[in-house]
């Protein structure tokens, strides 16, 4: 049985999770061998298949974007239809609809990614400047990545990374993800103390976390 992601930590037990879309994520003790992980998964294969089938009913498979006019694209929690225009510059603009230059249609996906990347960069940078000032965080560089499963991450050099898909989410979610990573600058784990520090920064973060878990898979071009 194929495993999509293995997350090792200092836990003592194994945990399997099926993500919307059917990805199998295994949380394993740090010292577990590949064989051990595989044999745990094989012993749970019935549960995996059953859970996938159940999820497929709740979360119909997402079709990858085809960039046909009228197709809907996310920005800050709202969906806007795609329209093709004769205008050349810029190749993509949001003005009640996503206006894509006809001359850029053959590279629509790259143009969208670039647009989302710049928006995510601008929004996260603005939030970081605001929070860093209020809370004296020392932030390194901000990088926008193409990560598919992680919304943000924090490097040992205090650089913060966010996926370009982040600006598809409602602003409250973007704020939560930024604050979550800022909180990691001081605590690089997900301990109770870490979550308490997130709660100080954003008291209603639990609803954002739950929203992301439930809806995050919708925010994609793939
Ligand atoms: Zn985290």
C-alpha cells in the first residue's frame, strides 16, 4: 500500500490519517524502520480503503483547473470567474473577475501561480511587518514556495516560507498561518505552550485551524 507522507517525531505509537483527496499520512516514532512503517500500514489496509471510500463521498474529487472561461478561482476566500481579454498587460488582473489576457492563455497556469505568488508575498509581508512590530519578532527572509501540503514553515535561520496558495484562503486563515509561523520563531514544536502562545496572538485561531483542515484541499490549481 502506497504511503504519501511519513511524519516522524518522538511519539511512541503510529497514527494513520487519510486526507481529503485520499492521501495517506503516517505519523511514526522517530526510530521506526521503513519495514515497520510498511507493515503497520498493511495491517490497517482495510481501514485505509474504508476511510478513503467514506471521504470520497464527502469530498468529491477536485478536478484540476482547465482555465476555461467561467471557471472559478479563489482569492481571499471568495471565488471569481475567469474571463479572457484582448488586453496584453498585465497578463492577469482581478477586477470582479480574473481577467486573463488571451495571449497568455496557453501559459495560464504559470501566470496564475505567479499572480498568487505575488499576492501571497504582499499580504504575508504586510502582516509580518505589522505583527513583528507589535511583538518584537525577529524575522529573516520571507519566501513563497510551491508546497502542496504545507501552508507555511519556519526555518532554523528564522526564514518564513508560505505556499503561493495561501492567498486563496480567507484573510483570517492567512493571519492564522502567519501567526502560527511567527510563534515558531520562539517555540519550534507543537507543544501545549506553543498553542497557548498562538492563542495569545490570535484568540480565535481554533476555528481557522479547523477551517483549514476541512477546506484546505479546495485551495489549489491542481
Ligand atoms: Zn507548526
